[in-house]
C-alpha cells in the first residue's frame, strides 16, 4: 500500500487512521468517537516495572 505524500503532514487518529486538518479537530474526534479508549489509557497508572534500574 502506498500512502500519498500530500497528506503526510496532517495529524492522524491512531485508532482509526483518519487524517485531520488541525490537531484540535483530531482531539475533538478522539474525545467523541473513541472516548472509551482515550479514558482507559488516561487513567492507567504509569510507573517503572519491578526490577527496573534507574541510573542518575
């Protein structure tokens, strides 16, 4: 599959792969069409896995 270079700069929804003209339209689309997906991932607790070593 070959993607057109014309739309390469437009932001895309990572769930349905639709392209939008502005990032604001993309955010609005994700909050309305994929609300359950966005809410699930926003509420996940992010922390290092057990055994991870951090070097300062």
